[in-house]
């Protein structure tokens, strides 16, 4: 129970830290990336609060969500004390990720400030969790694999001029974040992003606007958040950590 409480405190602390960061940096983000937007600094604060609180609420329903492992066909029940790590990851993704979607969809840029902060928070959670919840030593390998699998196709796409460098920077962060649920969830998240982007490209083809470039970042972040919700609530994590 102590470990569980520590993890939930970490999730709430993550939200508080992000709100503080948005409060201090939100105005400069708006002025730099969305100077003509009708959004206010208060809008960014409100959006981060609502999205982060929503993730915390979803996590409270998934307290038995398993953490780590490969997630392929193993059986088990998981442990409630593990749910806090997944929740903290979701709070971090939601409270900052929605701004990445907003900015990238409008100006086709992913702010390094947001990606960098997400990377730091995911790294902290990955490094701290083995000491607070007692997972096995193979905790790290699926997370590294998730980061690599997400990064490789995006790096190739960037070399071919199909995606931006910001997408490549964001990819390992999201791959590692989803792999805290399981490597299987990370794979499904990446597949969902590419499927969604393909549907968008098909839509543009039908409209005769295939040459129109669209941002890939919102599909990466959107699929990551969607798969996190499904993994937390159960459909993508059928009761096993795989450890």
C-alpha cells in the first residue's frame, strides 16, 4: 500500500509540475507558435488541468493495470500498486500532449520544450518505478524496445522527407511511455498512428489534395493517448504484466 500511495502521489505531483510549467511558459508558447490565435494563457492552463485530471480519473478506474513486460499471451492478475505508474504516465501525456496536438495541427511544428519535458518525465517514471513497485529486472528491456520500434520508422520517414524532425524526437518518448503498460501496447499505438495517417491521406486523395502536407505529430500523440486509455481500462491489457 505504501508503494501504491507513493505512485499516486507521483502522478498528482506530475500534474502539478506540468501546470506550474504551463503557467510559467504558456504565454511564451502562445506568442511564439500561435501569435494570431484567439487562445489565452488561461485557456492553456484550463486545458492542461482538465486533460491531466481526466487522465488521473481514468487511471483511478484502472488501478489493477499491469505495468511493464511484453504483454504477449501471458496470464496473471497484475497488482494494484502498479497502477500508479501507468496513471502518472497518462497524466504527463495528457496534460502536455494536447498542446503538442494543438500547435502541430496548426503550424506543423512540435515544440522541443514540450517534447523535452515529456522525455524527462517519462525517464523519471521509468527509472523510479522499479524501486517503488518492485518490478523485475526485465522492466527496462520492453521499454527500450518500445522506444526503438517507434523511432526507427519515423527516422526513415524523416530521411525520405515524409515527416519532420520533431516527430522523430517525439517518437521514442511515446514508445517508451506506452511500453510501461506493455510492449504490445506500444506496438498497437504505433500501428494506430500509421493507420490514422493513412486514412487521412486517403481522404486527401479523394478530395484531390494528396499533395497537401499534414502534420503527423497529432496522429502519434492521439494514438498514444487512445491506447493508454484502452490499456488502463483493460481492453489492451488482458490482466497480465508479462513479467
